[in-house]
C-alpha cells in the first residue's frame, strides 16, 4: 500500500469542497483540535451574536425582546432548524434544557405510553449519565420499574414484550460504533416497545433520519459537533404521532397551553411545546444558532464523506507510524460502523493525551485507557491528521509522556 505524505494531505485539502468552512471558526494555526466530539470550537460569528443580544436586545430593547426579537419563540425556532439536521419535521423538535433533563422527560413520557410494562432496556457500557437518568426514572415511579442492560451484540435478543422502552445511544461515546437505527427501531417496535435514541455524537457528524426510521423520541446536545458553546441547551424530539398522548412530568408554565393566561392549574400544550418547562436561556439559544446555521448551509452527505476519509486516514497513519507502541484500535475499522471519531486504548493513555495536548494536539481521555480523537469535517484538515500523527509518533518514541507533569490528574479529562 502506498505510503501517504504530508504533500498528499495538502492536496486533499486543496480539493476539499468543505475547506472554506474552517475560516468560520476561531482556531489557532498551529493548534490541531480533535475534540469537537466533546466541545466544538467557537464560531467566528458567535461572539458578535452574543454582543448583539447583550448590548442591543437586552441592553436597549429590554423586556420588549420577548416579542420584538422572538425570545419567547427561540426554543421552537432553533428546534425547527435542528429538525432539518436529524430528519424530523417542523414542530417535532424543541431546543431546551440539558440532554440529561430531556432524557428524564422522554423516558417518563415513553413509560406512560406502555403502562403495563416495567422495563427500561439500555446498552451496557453507555455514557454513564444515561444509565443514571434511567435508574433515577425507575426509582421515581412506583410499581417495580427497573433498568436492564444488554451487551451491544445481544440487544436484539434482549427485546421482549416485557420491555416498555429501549433507550440507546446512536454513536457510542467511547468507541464511536454506530447502531443500526432503522433495524433496531423496527425490531423493537414490532414488540410494542417505545424507542428513544441519544444523538449526542450523531447530529452534525453524520446524516440522521428519525422519521424515516419511525423513531419515537430522541435527545441530543448542541455543544459538540454543532458548536453551540459550553453548556448550550440540548434538544428533544417527539414524533408527532405521540403529541397530546405522551406527557412529560416536569410541568411548567412554558409547557402550558396558554402561558400568559396565568391559570392556577396546568393544562399541557398539545404539541412539542409541552416538552418545555421553565424560562429558557436566551443568550445560549441565540449564540448556538451561529453554529447550527453553518450545517444548514452545507450537505450532511458531504460532511459524512469527509468524516470517513479523515478517520480512515488517521487509522492508517497511526498504524504506519506508531506500530509497536502499545496502541490498540477500539473503534470499528469498517467506516460504515463508525461515527466521526477514532479511539485507541493504551495502558498509559492519560499521560500520552496530556503530552499531546501540550504539543497542541487536543483530544481527550476516557477512563480507564482510551485516547479519543474527534474529526469535525467543517474545520479539520487532512494535513491536521498528518501533523497530529507525527506529533503522536514523537511523543511515543521519545517517551516524553513519562514526565511527572503529564501524570497529574486533572478534574476534567
């Protein structure tokens, strides 16, 4: 197999139809940012948008902005934009709260649709917060609810008419493995199971088609590939067929059918509005729009093609230049089974990642041993992949990761 050179990577960048998007982000020239699967970088337009909201909409228009600048409608405006990225229709998505809170809402709503069943089925090895939310929901409901876990390869065998809800993450946070959304959803629904998908590592990384797959509910965050900013609100999808039937438990005035009637008793809004609870974070919603709008200006199929090419290139270069250094690929080798990240395990993974970050290659570490690298096609270049692997090679060969400063455990890894 022909060995790749830096020059060939530069040529790939010249031929890249998405290359122009990089200028829309604040990124240092020497910095190689491979952590957009955890926190996307700052869109260049975001700072100006934040200033506009603070100085003009808040500073000048004040409370009039709820109407004049559509503050009150922002969760729905943003939800409809996100709907276009995940294969949903207008009025089926709302941008609100955090992923965990939204998962809490939809699990309760889904269980309410299957009152004669008591099992939430989840994947063993999930991102822990999903497990915790599921366990918390089961504990809050009376009647013997429980969470059961299945290995990924045993999921279809674990489905039964005793299961009320199947809750899965589309792209696994550690390995990047993709579940077959269409196949699994159909198999579960054939047994009367309500299906919930977590799209945190999917939206903005690959095409998602919720309605084509007849998904019941979905949740996801906006601060990863969608570049919404740290702590930016998440989103919640509820298929239109469930509107008015699936009720979430966190009743609040924004979910009321007529909030400004100021009635004493709650009347749930009939549509997706019912999934809201309290006053929304206007500044975060407004700033997040700048990142989401970039995806609406491109083709997710083109994003996916480049994502596959970047990840394949990274795997190939690591195996060429870092062979014999203790790295073990844990992501699927088949690009059709992998999201937009590549993960390697190493016994000294934490220290190696700290040394990489010091060398301005920013990925992240997931305990106990995983070095995780995310490839966001709107700003990651092919030459970034080459340079990242060369810096990784230097770190492994020199063993500079053994320095004491790289052994210190930070709070966030």
